[in-house]
C-alpha cells in the first residue's frame, strides 16, 4: 500500500543489504549517502524483520552530510532497535543526532535512567529538553520500535506503538545547522554517546505520522507481501543462527514449534535466508500439538523447498498429520521416485507422480493443492499428477502435525534439508503450472506487522486513513471471575457503504486495538473474529470516532 507520507519522507534506511555490507542504501526520494565510520557494518544475527541488521559496535556510526534541516516543523523519527546492554560510559544510547561544535541541535535515543526514550534539542541560546516516557518497559536484547513525533507545539514519544510520554509548549524550531552532518548511532563530537546495539528500518519524515497509539509499521526493506497471508495456517522459514535449535511459526498463529530429536538450523545448505532446517535421522521433526486451525477440511495448499541427501525410507515424509482415522502425508515416495500425497479417511487415496524422479542433492519446490474434490501435486511448478474424488479430512482430535517425518512413527522420515514450509488453508494457490515462489513473505501485501512481543497489532488493510479520528477498544474472552485479554483479528467497516477500511490483530497481552487517522465524519462497525472459529464474531456498530488532538 502506498505511504501517504511518501512525499515527506526524507530518510529511509532498512539496513537490509547483503551480509558484510558497510554502506546501506537510503530508499527515500532524497537518496542520501551514508558514510560508515569505524567498524559499523550490516551483518547477520538478530533482526526485527530481516536476516541482517545494522550493527554499531564500539561507538561506530554513519554520517550523512546534508545542508537542509529535516526537522524545521512537524516531524517523525522512528526505528527498530535492540540494545545489547546499556551504555556504561554515559546513559545516552543515540539513534539519530545532529550538532555543531558548540553542542547538539537534537539528539534522539534511549537512556538507562528509568529507562526512558528521549528527545533533546537546542536552538541557539535556548536549551530545551524533552526527556519522555519514563517508566515504560524496555527490555535489553529484545527488538523495540521507538518513535518521536512533533505536531505543532506537542512532542510525543512512542515505544512499540504505545505513547509513553508527551511534552507541550515546544514552540522553538530545531536549529538549522546548515552544513553540519547528521549522525546515526552516535553523537559526532563525543565518543561517549553511542548506540550499543543494532538497528533496522530507520525513517525520518517531515510530518507527524502518529498522534496516538499505533501498530508499528511494516518492514519497508522487503518485497511485496502475500495477499493470502490471512489464510496461512503454518509458515516455517527456518531462518536463524547456524546451529539454532528453536523455530517459530511466522504465520498469523505465531506458534513455537516443538523440537523432536535433533533437527537444527544449518547455514551450509539453504534455499533462502540465513539457514534451512536439517533432518539428520529418523527421529528428527518439528511438531505442533492439536490445533483445529490446521484441519484440512477445505481447499488447501501445502508447499516446501526440499533438498534430499540420502535414500532414507520408502516414504520420505515432508509434512504429516494424524488424528483418529484421518491421516495425510506429503512425501517423496520410493527413494526419490515421485511425489506422494496420501489421505486416509476410512479408505486410502494416493497421488503419486508416475515414475517422475525427484532429484537428490538439489533444491526442489514441491506442492500439493486441493480444490473441491480434486488434488494436484506439483514439482518445481510443473503439474505431476491429479486425483479426483478425494475425501474431506476432518482430522478428529487429537491431531498432531510433524515436519520432517510421519506424525506417529519414525519409520518414514525425510533425510536432508527443508526450507520455507507453508500451509495455506481455504484456497488452492495453484490451479495449473506456476513459477515457484521466492522467499515467502511473512506478512500480507497489506500487512504492517511488528515483531516485537510488546505489540502484536498488525494492520492487514488500510483505506482512507488520513483523517483525525480514532476507533479503539479491547478483545477479551468472557470468563469468571474476570475476562481474559486475547489477540484476535478486528475489522473496521464504514457503515455508509460497507467498505472494510481496516483490519488489525489486537495486542495479546492487553487485547487492545486501535484504528488511528480514520475519517471522523463517518460512523463505523467493528467486528472481532475468533481465530479458532469456536465462537461467533462479536460486533459493535454505530461507533463515532473520537477526535485525535
């Protein structure tokens, strides 16, 4: 979706270049040049969105030579940051600064005192300090989105989309130091003030983007997202540190996968990202417990990239689920001869490519799709086989899912590497030959999805968000003695014409959600959906936005 503040964006740096790059690219219209100093580098490791991030060790920094003042009027400075530790030399952990030889014109960053997120500025002989947001939770070694916005005489600080402090009466413009550089990660005149950590998605806008709580923005250094992301029931990208033994599902369900045996992430052979998952023996698998969201009782698509290194068993299982009499296995059959999708619902139903080899020691994209009562298998986008009359699997409870081996026995397992596993429920992505996808996006083409655990709110859709209104609320599960906050998808509908103008996921810790900058001249309906489909939607209609001041 187009950024309504695109014309006001003066700096946009994702820090998503190749591992080892020292010069990141500014993708704003100004295309500013970032000059690296000391050991600053973009490298692999933890990142809020990508496989890499900007690393600022030992007070290293980037410098931008610019005459114009970006902060003469309203502005927004924002970034995703993670601190390894608090700066021991000085409490200031600087994100962005600009100054002359006599002092700094502005300084935005984090302080250990409190802790707090702060903004300080100098204008000539007048010294003004906005040290905002004391008392909020800022965890070390965890990614957070931080932002400062100035609108007129009010300055606001946000952490993970939550406003943590305000200051009014800020009438002085930030001093325009023509010819003086901007500094990213450090103050230029002192080696004591620096960012002791990593950063990605730094953006400066000559406008106030945020007036109230918001869902942190989408990663802008990624390609277009997945328009069917809301239908994704499982997404395993297997990206992480070499040798890592934990995997997180990057679908909207955000499961933590259970490690069975000794599977691990490996960097030596991978299709995308930093690593893939290696399955070394018959005991290895990544699993999930019973989850009705994985029931394949409708159209679906299963797909993955596989790299087989050994013969293994007669059925080398990629994905498997078993529940009562309902079973499915998606496999490389008979030592690499063909693809197989096997369903059982009282009877056996088999789809196999008739003698078509699945090559070993190379990456192959495999997929199986169901549309109606027809199932099709694909290899590297080419149709392998078709079966009609397939049963609808209800998957009675319990029904565990396994990646890398059969869900109930270690007799059938996959020997090799697997990358980018995705289950899409409710739709057949492929109905004929196709080009296999590149690295799978973990967000919608309309999603704005943060990774921080502090705020789960992801905008799945935004239309007409340029007004001065706000609709907010909470989603909770009714109970005794108290209702329990729960994260659910919330849809905002304009009552005049039924247009769905926005969707978000509410915060799992508090149940809070918000739609900011809606047109206050309309009335709206909010609909909250139970992601497990165990309860009916909850509707609140005839809502009038509160005005954002």
